[in-house]
C-alpha cells in the first residue's frame, strides 16, 4: 500500500512528493501534464514585499527552508535550477529613498535590502528616482525542475492522466484509485480545486495573471528588474514580463486589455527596443484571506489538501510540505494561519459515502 496518492504536479504536488521521498514513503503522483500557474510563474524567490518594504508573512522562515531544498535538488539531480540573481527595484518617488533606507536597516530586511540608492542608466532602464538592490534572492527555473523530477519517476510512481473523482473509492482506513491503494490522498490541484467534490467548499478565489515573453538585447542576463512589472531573465535575450492581477476573469485566455497594460508598464520602464514573442495567462490559486490551504477533510480523514500558494509558491512550498507531512504522520498541529479548520463553517456534509 502506498503512503499517499498525490493529485497535481505543480509546486505543491512536487514539494509534497519530494517530502515523501525524503521520508522514505511511497507515493503515486497523478497529473495530466497541463500547464498550470506553477509552470507559468516568473520563479522569483523573494521573501520581501517591495510595495511596502516589509517582509512577507513568515518570509524568513520560508526562505531559510526553501534555499537548501532547491540546492539539495540540484545536488541530487546534478543540475542547476536556482540562480543567484539580484533584484533591481526602480523607485517611483523621492520619498521612497527614505523609506527604503529605514527598511534596509531593520532586522530581517537588512539581510536582503542593500541601503544604497543607485542612479539609473539612461541607456537602459528608465528610472527618474534611481533604484535599489535586493541581494540574497534569486530565480528558480520552475518548469525545468518539475520536468526533471517527473522524468525521473517510474511508471509505478507516476500516472499521466486527468484525475477521475468518480473512480476514487473511500474506505475507513484507505483510499483506492483504479487499483492503487494508499493510506491517504493529497489534492494539490491549484485552481482545479474548484471542481473537487470534497474541497470545493474552501474559499479558493483564484486570480488571473497575464504575462509576456519578450526578446531584447538591452538588459543584463543575470538581474531581475522590478518597476511596475517584473522583468525576469529566461534565456539569452529572452525575458518574462508580468504580471496582471484580476479576480473577475477566471479564464486562461490572454486578453488585449491585459497585454496593453503590460506593454504600457514595460514601455515606461525599458528604453531598448523589444519584441513580444508570447502572451499567456494562468489562474493563480489565491485564497480569500491570502494564506495557503493545508489540512484534512472534516468528514473523510484520508483526504487532504495542499493548495492556495498564490504568488509565492516558490518561496512557501518547501516548508508548507514539511508542515503537512508532520501533520499527517505525527498529528502535529498546523499553524492556524494555514489550517483549513479556519473555514470549517463553510463546510456542509458531502453526498459521497464510504464504499
């Protein structure tokens, strides 16, 4: 019998599968290979909120767990997926200088924010008020990492198919899916959770993000630019530019409105000519209270959820996976901020009985 069936192979599913490997637990990962939010993300590893010059919630703890996790992956698979790129944050007003200086000397932030304000290069990025640097941050090649991991799984560990909810059989001490027996099942479906018959009650609102891939020879290949939008290096002369944020549109179709917004921001920032080579969109799994969703189903104790990573899956995924394993294996309480118990009043008993 497997320890768990994992549904979904974005950052949540990947990190939970890696956690089980670390613990010597057998699993089956199920994914249809569709390109979700994880594979479309910019991949920035950054524990700060640049809009307010503060640390993200639990940011340092998440960062300190994420960094060795990705380095261990690189060592195990003899590859490179995490690049030590600095972030150049272009300031929008004079008052930002003082705010940045104060923040850069505060505990926690002083590890990442470099105090100096630097003058913009008029031949490169437009920045009337200069820019400041974030150090000890980076960029994760998410798609490359996920592909390497999946390609190393055997046919016994991985099923490439869309998950069929009707085929899941529930028993008091196990689940069975198309002949695969496991002690539990963990749903890591991103925005697909809205279609899940057991966890759709959770307030996963979702937010659409549109982004561009552009080609230009006017940018440094090892620096991330932030100024209205993020510009993140992908390959030689190829960059990810994003992203929009919409809670209303739940489709994955790019829009002219989104493209125009991105281009307006980009043209204000970038002096060099560029060419748009791709325009795409994805739905981020964001939650009503902006915190992840971890926990066990209120009625069926073999059903678990790992979701709601939003825009910070690269940062939060490794430690969240550890929290979930500790909860499942040793009944260690989940932090109240992420436990789905906080939405218990949203739950009504489902119709699906045990077999």
